[in-house]
C-alpha cells in the first residue's frame, strides 16, 4: 500500500483534495474507457456497412452472434457480474444507445 496522508475534512484544500478521507490517492472518476482493440474492431465492423447509417450499422452489429463475447471482454473488469451487464445490454435498447453515445459516436461525426 502507498503512504497515507491524514487530513481533516475542512483541511482538504489544494493538493490535499487529491486524497480521499482515508489518506489514499483518489481514483479516476467515471466510467472506465473502452479497450482500444475492442474499439478499433467495433469501428471497422460498423464501417463495413456502407449502405446504412453508422448508428443502424451499430444496432446490426449488436445483433451478431459473437457480440456477447466482445462485451464480455469490455465488462470483465467492471464491478459486478459481466453476464448481468451482457443480458442488460441485449434486452434494453437504451443501453445500446448510451454505449453508442459514450464510446463510438465521436468517431463517426
């Protein structure tokens, strides 16, 4: 373990704001980034479908029979059960839309 620095709640200003209440460095906030290998594979798969829009190509890609394996690689380090995330991804269309918006949409605009 790293070295601990203890501060009172009101004293955590400036450099001390980089440490949590137990004195350890704060972790990165937010959703973990997608693996670059998975990202490149998804982008090339979507770009193969030239006759339809990129979003419709993304939806078509999510219906592929090997797509759960790709999701398992992405969600393997996420807290909780990866299978739960995969079934949620397959049943809930909003999850597909959010994944598109958060990870892939910037590469097609």
